C-alpha cells in the first residue's frame, strides 16, 4: 500500500514539475516566435502534458457517466474505475515509455486517440450495438502511431471501458480484447493502406470465433449468436473505415512516421527521388548502396530497418543543389574544388546538409527523416579540405572544418552515419577482400567513436560490434556479387 502511495506521490510530483516547466517561459521563448514552416500541420502543439491528461480524464469521466447514468453510486463507481485505469495506463508509460511524457505532441495524440475512441464507442452502442465498437481499430492506431506496447495497453483499457459501459459484461470485454490483441500482434504486417482490409478481416475472424465460443458455453442463444455475429462483421468493416479516415489525419497533424508513410516515401516515382536519380545519379547510387547496408545493420541491432532504408534514400538529397561538387557525381577528371579555396569547399559541403533539410520540408518529408538528414555527418571533420587549407598556409583550427551537427541522437541515425561513411570509403578500396573491407569498416567505426560522434546516442559497444559485422557482411555481399557476374 505504501509503495502505491509513493508511486502516486512521485507521479503527481513529476506532472506538477512538468507543468511548472512548461508554463515557465525559457530564454528561447522570449521575443517573437519564428515559425520555420508555413505548413499548419508542421507547427508544434504547445499544450502541456499535464493539461492534456487532466482534460482527457475529465472528458472520459463525463462520457462514462453519461453512458452509464447520472446516479451518485454509479458516478462514484465510474470515478474509481477512471482512477484505476489512469493508474494502470500511467504506470505502463512510466515504466517503459517515459520518452512519451517528454513530448507534448505525443501526449496530445495519445489523449485525442482515447477521447475519439470513447466517443465512437458511445455512438456505436447508442445507435447499433456494443459489438460494433472498433476497439481493434483504435488499438492498431495506438500501436502504429505510438508504440506496439501502447497498442496493447489501449486494447486492455478500451475493452475495460466497453465492459463498464455495458453492465460489466464479460463477453463484451473478452471479445473486444481478444480481437484487439490479435490485430495488434499482427501490426508488423501492415505496409500499405490496403492492408487495413486484412486487419478488418482479422477482426471479423477473431470476433466470430469468440462469439461462437460464448454460444457453445451457453451464454448466447442461437438468435443472440446470429445477432452478435452480424454486428461482429460490421465491426470489421467499421474498423477499416475508421483506419482509412483517421490514420492519415493523425499521421499528418502529428507528423508521425508509420511504416505506411515510409513505404510511400520509398516509392521511386516520388518527385525528390526521381530528381536525385536524374540530376545526381552518383549520389542516387550511393544512397541505394547505403540503404542496403543500413537496413541490415538496423536489423542487427533490433531497430526499424524500413526507417533505416528510407532515411538512407533521403540522407544526401541536399546534394541536388550542387551535384557536381560531390565526388560520386564527377564523371571526368576535373574536380570543381580544384579551382576553389578550401573555405568555399567547406561551405559547399556543409550546405548539402542544410539544403537537404530545406528540400525535405518543402516536399513534406517526415520529421524523423529530416532528423536523419541533419545528423548523418554529425560533427565530423572534413579532413581533406582542412589539410588543403594547412597546405595553402592558412592557420585554421580543425574545429572550423567540422560539420555543424547535430550528432546522431538515435541508433538509426548512428546506423546511417556509419553505413554512409563505410559505403563511400569501401568504394576507394582497390581489391575488395574480406580483410580489407573489415579493416576499413573497423577503422571508420573506431574513428567515429573516438571522435565522440556517439556521445548523445543511446548506443552500446555491443551494438557497434553487431553493426560492424553486419556492415562488413553486406559490403562483402555487394562486391562479391559484382566480381562473380562481371
Ligand atoms: Fe552527406
Ligand atoms: Fe552520403
């Protein structure tokens, strides 16, 4: 009991501190607010997490009371139920998804999903049947937009709400929970919007199996079974409609990068990738190779390999501005940097990161990809131009010849940084033997590590080891295939 009180006290303290922090104007918030983007959907939502939580609790409690009846005893029971659910929900986030509480945008999304779900359930129950309530659709949305774990938490909480709204009926709770957990467990199979139809079909199958089970254990009569089965099928159809309508809306408003969005971004008919293919073919080829290497390395450390692949496609799109100033696009022996001073060359190299961010924002590429573009060089030094500056007699600090950063802040950004450098470096190896490739990859990883490029990234030495092995094996695969079929 004491333990529970301590937990409640620490959560309350955490929320109050967060509220005070959110409401206190920081240095950067003083003065006029400059919006980088003109797009309404890309503006940050500035609602403190505590306010979002409180609003959601009050709204959900209000809807629950309207649903079950305004009577003092029931209202008190609803209050206990809401408090218990909030404690369960927050404990799940507090333990494993702490990052979510740091991001106001995500908290608003989380709360909005909950309110929309409860509102939809009330309407379904009022006008059709509780079995039409699309618990699986909202659980899938939570799994895709927030995290797989939260998808499961939503499934439990929303099924409990459905049971409470319907006189604590166990059959409703189990049917909703069973179908929601079944589809959330299959969330990884969703790669296209058309896969939502499969989700609808899986919901129908799960509903039908569970409802038939209740018939066999004598809870339903055959008439009730037919009646509930009809609404169980309607639930699947309703879930598909909800997913098709609400998912793109939430993705857009909250700038969430789902697998569906990534697949759409990886389409080579996409305007930016097409331009890269035509205007900077060398960079395009380098990006494809980097994507292969990064995808496998991300898999090796348990990260989203699709994000690694798509991030790699876009990491160098800034080179579209001046493609000929980058070695992979130079076809003749002429190098335009020969006629430039090292300072100009430095500025051109740095600009490809900034231009990449500008292009990505202009073409509505997601924030997660934009962060990869920003971080793919970290604060690494441009050694070649630094040495040229020294040779030409300039006494310049090495720090001046570093990319401005930021350093990679996620494992995926670190994976792409390494895949990018290793791909470029291994091209220059004359003979692609395992030993040479391994030496080169090891050298690059060690240099980046010693240079402090992973100082703000939650990466371990074990991860670096796994990445090294994966990068070596993918590069070996690429060059082995070329030698074989040459
Ligand atoms: Fe780059
Ligand atoms: Fe690159």
